[in-house]
C-alpha cells in the first residue's frame, strides 16, 4: 500500500529566493534602457551591452517593457517552485485569488479616482485650482507649500490616495505652469501625503501597524512623532533649498499662456470649488474614501453641466474615457487631457499581477522563510530594528502590497521584540517607518502604481524627490542603532544598543 503524502514541505532559503531573484532580474531588463545608460558604470555597462548583442535581450534592453510582464514571469516561477514543494494547482490558484482579494478595495478606489479626475477636469474644478495656484504661489516656496498643504490635507483625511487624487493633481498643473520639474512636484506631493497618512488616526495603516504589534493606537502615533517629525523638517528644508533654484520671476509668457487658455476654455467661478470642499467635509466626517470620492466625481459632473454647459453624454464620456481639452493652447490641452476609468486599467492589471505573485509567495511559506532568515541575523536592538525595516521594504518589493509589508513583519518580529525587552510600540513604529513610507516608491506596488497613474509621473522619476519617504527609514535605523527614543517594555531592563540607551516618550 502506498504511504499517504506528507503534504507540502517547507521551502529552503535558496528555493524561497529563486522567484525573488527572477523577479529582480526580469524587472531590471524591463526598466533598463541602454539608450540612457551611462557608458562608464563598472561591470554593469559591459555586461548589459554584451546582452544587447543577443537578439532577444537586445530588443528588450532597447525598448520599454511593461512591468506587468516580468511580474507574470516571476509568478510563473513561484508557481513552479510551489508545485515542487508539494502544493496542488488548486492551492496555487486559491493563493493568487487571496492575493488579488486584498487589492479589490484599491481597484474600486482607482476606478473612482479616474472618474473624479475626468469630471473635475471637464467641469473646471482642477483648472480653477491651477489658476488660483499660479496667481498665489511662487517657485521660491512652491515645493515647500506643496508638501505642507498635502501633509495637512492627508492628516485631516487620513488618506494619501485621496490627497494625491485631489489637491495633488492640481499641484502638478501649478508646478508645470511655474516651471518646476514635474517629478519634483510629485515627490513633494507624496512626501506630504504620506506624512499625513502615517500620522493620522484615521488612516488604515496607522491602525493596522499597532494592531499587528499589539499596542494602543495613540501610543503608536505619539511614538512615531520622534522619527516622522524630524524627517518632515529635513524634507521641508530640502524642498526650500531645491525651490531656490527656480526662484525669482517665473516665465511670465508661459504663465500668461496657461491662464489665458484656462480662461478661454472654461467658465471659471467659485462654484467649481464645491466638489473638493464636499469631499473634504465627507472625509473629515469619517465617511469611507470610496463613497466620498464617488460623490466628488458625481458633483464634478454636475458642475460640468451647470457651469460649463456640457451635455450629459459628454460628462459620462469624460468619466469613463477621460477628458480631452480643446482650448487651443497646446500646453493647457496636454495638462488637462487626463482622467477617466479607462486610464486606470493598466494600473489595475499591474496590481493584479503583482499581488498574484505575492499571494503565491505568502501561501507557499517562501515569504516566511526569507523573513526568518533575516531575523536570524539580528544580534541586538539596532540590528533588530534594521531587520524590521529591511523586511518591510523587501515585502513592499516582493509582495507588492503595503498591508502585507506591515502585517507579515509584525507577526514575525513581535516575539523577538518581547525577548529583547522592547516595548511593542518600537515595532509598530518601525513597521510604518518602512512599510508605509516606501510603498509608493515601488512601481509595481499598489501604492506606487496608484501614484504613477494619478500624478502621471513614473515612480522612479519622483523617487529621488520623495524626501520624507527616503529619510524616515534612515532616521528610524539611526535611532535603532543609537537607542535614542527606543522604549523598554514595562518591568524590563533598558535595551543596550551600541551608542546609547533608551529614552521613553
């Protein structure tokens, strides 16, 4: 008689890393363009140019390949490895479905935001905000103002996505009119939006992180101020210094062309502010983001018919296929021809591919094996915090979802923090310092994909200018190694990281 199957086995570290390595390699082939590659990068440039001589790789390296394709390839490798571990194909399909299920809320919000952008462009809401911004803001302090305003809006609403999809879209247009490079503007928007998202008690991630670590919400928020506050101050200083390069008088001819085009193409009235004011009030009243954004899209369509005289059929067409501006001014038409549900389909496909890969990695245990290997390297409080930060960043890359990047390390490291005598709020802070803030920097992460689709700027383009998102994890790592602001658990001896002790808050 044949012995019954022992069931799936636990993967080795090498087996767990194989799909990750394939993902990194395929993504590198997708995003590297030999036409823009500096010729003097040691080892890398000669290797890539050697690959370029091979017909297949040469075609890949000389063109832009959608990142969905590498994600599908990596998911296929992960699925084959999962079969090798003893899982059935039905289990793999269920894992992909579970991963995709995590994204359904994000997908619905993406479609709603596409509708909102389309109707707000058609109705004149965004053009009015751009016009006001061009009149009130100066290039000297534009980036600082952008970051600060987005931080306040996101802090009040608890949503970086809502902030980027509303005031963020307007700031992109204002920055273009003032002559500030769009990637810099997008970086300032994301820095401000994710400050509020991270610090607001209304944010989902701000509630998820303390739940994963086992700590009170407001204890968590107060403890995050030690890392997030200084990071924001440094970011604002950098935006001020960066903005000085574009100081002085903006190109008045270009600004005049934009304002004249806006005035000629729209009937601009303060009534056009009704949709953003309504959305802001609904979110302050803690209405969920999806119905608030949908209502904002509907109000945008109402003002498009009321103020612009747009037929109902054209309003529906703008909500689905996006708005096509015809002001007669090329720069204005390029700026305002955006939005629509249809514009989000590529992003939704990216999210589905990414979370299919993440679901397979999670179900098969490969993510857990990688996290456990990282944990074994931690030999003190500094390395424990660094391992937490690194795991969150890695999961944002591999699993493509910020919720997994918070929940999985929270589950893995909770006991390790307890054994180290550290208060769980140190863990919850590290989860957000890296898990929340690095998510929009990864193009195939659901957050990075959303920001690219909403702001019209590729993640790697705005990444160098998302100062808060880059600085905050470094500040958190510094605190971990020095021990400053690390708090011991009640009744435990102070932790002893190199360079200092713990300081309670």
